[in-house]
C-alpha cells in the first residue's frame, strides 16, 4: 500500500463539465413535508462512491448515466427538488424539478493508485460537494479510463435504504431494465403521530433538542482527531466472532451485527483505558430501521428516514474484563426495546410534542468527558453488486460519512469481492484506529488492491 498511497495522495481532480439534470417528464410543483422521523436528522450530507473498470465507450457511458438519471427522477422527484424553510421554521421539500447538479471530471490517477483504505484522501475527492438541491452527482474519469460515480445527498430527505432504492432504479433504467423493480412511496401519512399523542419519557433518554447540543470540542491532540478508514472482514472471521458472542446459546444466536458491535466496543474500551486520564464509561449506539415494524404494505418502498439510534452505556472495566458474549448480551438488551413498532410510534409522538424545535440523538453530541462513544449503522443492504449501469458491477463501492459529531461512526457493508465478507467504514479518532489495527489485525484488514483484485 505504501507506494500506492504516496502516488495517490497528490492526485488532482479537474471539472470538465457541469450540467443540471431535470426529470424527463414535467412535474407539478408541490411541497412535500418531512416526516417526524426526518426531522430527527440534522442537515448532514452523506456520500456514496462506486469504482468501475474502463467502459468500452466512455462518452456513451456518460450520456447513459445522464439520460437514465432524468428518467429516474420522474419517480424519485424529491431528489430533483430543494430544501426550503416553511412558515414555522421547519425544513420541507419543494418539489419544483430544480434538478440535480451533475459534474463530469477527470483525475490524474489510475484506479490501482487510489488509496481506498484512506477515504479522506481518495473517496472524499471523488464525490461531489453538494451546494444546491437535495443530491449532487459526480462522474470522474481516471487516467486509466476507469470511472468513479459519486453521489452526495441530504440525509434529512433519505436514509441509506432510500438511497439504495434510488441507486438500483437508476442502474435498472441505465440497462433498459424497465419497469423499475421498486417504485418509491412518499406517503407521509404512514408516519403521522397518533391522536391523542402518547408520551413515553424513555425517548428523553435517547433524543434531545438541538438547543441542548454542546459544540464539538476543539482538540490539539493529533490522536483525538477523527479520521476515516476502510477495512474488510473475511466471512470466516465474522462467523468466529458470532460464535464467541453467542456463548453457550445454541438456538438464539447473536447476530453478526451484534457480535461485531460488541467486539468493536471492547476494543474502544481497551484503548480508552490506556489514556493518561481514563474515563469510566463508554457508549455504543446502533441504527435501527423501523420499516418492517411500522409498515405493512409499503415497508419495501417507503422513501425517507425511518430510523432510530438506541444506545447503551457500560463501564470501561466491564467492557474490557467481561467476555465478548456478555458484551453482546448487553448490546442485545438495549436493542430489544427499540426494535418494536411501539418504540417508533412513541418516537414519532415525542417529536410532535417538541416541534418546531429540532431534536437529535443524544449519542451524536457525546463529549469526551462522557467517555468514548460511537454509532454502528447497518449498510448490509448496500447494493454494491447491483449498481451495474450497463458496463459491469463495481469493483469497489462504499459510503463516506464523516458526520461531524463528537461520537464515532461505523458502517458495515457487503464486499464487492464476496458478499459474505464485510467492508467496514470506520470514522473514529486516529488513536482508536491505530489501536484497533494493532489489536485486531486478524479481523479488520485494510482494504487494498490485492483484496479488490484491481
């Protein structure tokens, strides 16, 4: 990796063309409110990136992407709009077919030279900076003829599940595989609050008004600066973690996500114990998708955010000294109360009682005084091998989400090489990343060209 890193760290990206792609059919202007669950998201942008080997006709590939995007925006019209502020001060989507900023660019680097292990040095330059609208797209041609398709979208409008739907539909239309397999539903009434509202004070332990947020703490310690890294985990290592995390359980085994989260929590705790001024506690949050819990007919098609971030806290000493199965049991316990329909109904009602003041997950603002904290999301539905625009599946795909809070962020995804393996995006402090690499090199391996076969 050393040589590739040195070569790739100085590459330049040059914009060659900018266009505004609008929906292929005229749309009636209208306003689409954000649901109460959308309103739990601060104005954060999420990026996603796919690398492809050289198409046979690059000019045709660009035109195919743009033509298919225009057709896709007919169904995914929210992505062609823009966020506006309504009279109460809350954001909503103006569906005016403003269009999507589409950037064509070139980079003086070969695919093999990209240091994908360090996405801050590579992916961050190949995804667009969204300045207007809801989503922006950048298609970059590399020196070797390979292309990179990067998208950046407003998290208040879509979660990962919704973005995955859009990517699959865009790819299907590019391949002329129509009608699309999944037509999005924007039926906001599915997430209406109950009448009368039912107030559950337990939500106060998970969410808080943004007015109570403490600003991120500045740090001069280089080890405390947050950075992003990409690793892969082989299927057999995941199986072993699951076996260890399940302990003596033979029927109700812990999930791979619970096992991996527990494993990472122990590592973060061990690193915290090395600090000259060690903290006593650590927090772990896990993103839960509520579609299956809340919706019957449209759980596979609803477009928007249907997420909650429950979390638990434990003593550093317990996380270090007790078994992986004990930690996994603790993860399972705090998840158990939040994977129910009732939890999401309570959350929707809770937001209603606090509008128009925005709210956010408490773990997002966890400061260093509270001990290390991080959130594990689940990108296991990331359709990396399905985003084939007509010239083959990507050789690499990943989310990129340096989200700006004090807590770390982790996103496991399926690997483009073997869907039983995991690709894992880690956004943690440099000190934590260094420690994890030293302690867990048998599980988390830096992404490199040999693994990706490029």
